[in-house]
C-alpha cells in the first residue's frame, strides 16, 4: 500500500475536523487497527482451542463431557458482556473518537488475559478458580464487544471508497491471523510437550505469548491519527440516540447478516475440540485444523474485500453463503465417514473459505451504511447481537447436540439453519459500494 495522505476534511466535507485518507492507508495505520483486534481474538480463539484442558483445570468432573460442557459454557460467558462493551465503548468512540476507545480495549484485554495466565487451578484454590476464570472472561468479552465498532469504523473511514472493501476486510483478516497464530502455537506446544505438561502449564503458555504483542499494539495505537476527532462531536447525546433509533431497522438486519458468519467462525474454531473429543484424533493432528482455518481466513478475507470493491458487497456476501448452506451437511458426512487427517483439513478449509469471503464483505457493508455519528455504536451492536445471541452459544450447543443425539453431524444442521436466516437478511441489505461516508 502507498503511504497514507491524511488531511482534514474541511477541504472536502462539511465536517472540519474529521480525518480521512486521500490515498490508500499506510501499513502502519492498518497494523494499528488490526494489532489490538488480532490480540483480542487470539485470546478468545486460544480459549476455544484449549477448551478440553481448561475444563480439566478449572472444572474437574468424573465425566469428561461435563467438564467440557462447563468449559465451553464459560467460553460463552465471555459473550455476556459483549453487548455492554459494544454500547458503552461504542458510544465512547462516537463521542470521544476511535483512538481513545481502541486504547481502552487493549487495556481491558490485558487484564483479562493476564488473569487467565496466573489463576491457580481448582485443585489449588477450589471454587475461587472457576470464579476468577469467569471474571476474566467477562472482562475479555467487554473488551472485544467494544473493539469491533471502533476498529472497523477506523478502517472504513480512513480508506478511499475504491479500496474500502479491501482495507475494511483486514478486520476479518486479523481474526484469521489470530487464528493462525493460535493454531501454530497450539500445534507447536502439542508436539513439544507431553499431554501432562500441556494440561499442567502448556495451555497457559499459549495465553502468555499473546501478552507479548500488547506493547506493540499500544505503541501503534498511541501514534495513529483519529478518523473521528473532537470537533466532530458537536451533536448532543440525544441526537446520537435519535440517529440510532432512526437506523434501528438497518442495525437489526445487520445483526442477522452477521449471524451465520459468527456461528460458522465458532464452528470452525470448534473443529479442534471436535476432532479430539468426537473423532478421537490426536491433539497435534487436531490443532492442524486451526492452522488451516487461520491461513484460509486470512487470505479469503482479503479476497472477499477485493472482490467486493469490484462487483459490489451483496454478490460477494450472498453467493458464498448459498454454497455454505449447500455443502455443510455433505462436508460433515464426509468427515465422520473418513475420520482422516485430510478430511479434517479439507472440511475446515472449505468452511473457512466460503465464510470468510462472504463475511469480509459484510463487515464492510454494515459500517459504511451507518451515519458517522453512530457508526461505531451501531456496528458494535450489530456485531455483538449477532455474535452474542448465536456465536456465543455455538460451541455449547454443538457439544450438547452431539451428546444428546449421538449424531456427530449435528454441527451441519446449525450451520445450514443460520446460513438460511442470514441469506434472508442479506436480501434486505442495501448495497454500500461507492457510498460516500
């Protein structure tokens, strides 16, 4: 990308204080937006990857299924505070600017992650251990709920309209980067450590490695400009609430638009646990699915953003989602029948590919359709509702469905049902390509 040429929009718009990009933004600005986002998703994804080990550490039970259910239930607890973070930090970003909100989320995720790393297990401090873990998950959820709106708005606002899809797609691409990093760390630890060491301290090391990026993320974000600066805050809070109310229909549609992407991401994330607990594969093999899904998500997200700049957001959102609806059940049938390394990687890769192309365009389409004054809040609410109500319950629902029905293809039905609902919402979404922000 070219170096960013950033200047006041007093030369081009009625808002004399908003900062926009006249050219493609620099790598440094993109990195500032995605570094914190990648870190926060790394923590969420790492929890999902190591759910089996975390369950045994903090939720010991005579039944492995019960221990795993409690672990993934606490994973879902992290989604409880997402709406709170979405509203409070989203409003803060629309009032004070994107930059201070993005610095706040980094501070919050640091507290949550550090708590998980140092918290003793149930054997050491009893019931206090799961209580501390729940509190850490609540803080992480608060941070992630507040991160999406400001970070996505920042990416969309600093990009020229002709490259808005590609630049905005880094939001999802950074999640793929986090997934890839988590998968590589998990695979490496699984190969180097014995199962006992992995259970004892290995999974903690994975979280501790994520803390290393915090100084870099803080440095990049402190040095970045803002795309929504103080003079742009002239509207009273009441005006912002009225704008949110006026855009309520769009926010509701956007929430259902992001339902299937959220559910599919967490189904893909669950593939490691699914391979270990349901297909009885070795952990090192199962972790490879995460590496594949991370790499595919990273590349396919950028492809989806690039395509949406050329053919429009709606075709790129709709066509891959239809294909996902059609292949979900055959893919899981193949995986259950083969129970092979190649089948696991192939199914994981196809699901991640179709989902990422579609979701990348959706994550750009939603904020570009919202007014600047409520863009961060509206995006946060839409993403969080879609993710909290559906994505947050995905892993628990899958674990319960497989246990209750004995059918290992159960995840496919959840994928298909949510894809159908999202397709209906996509049909009602306006086209945002080329829209002036």
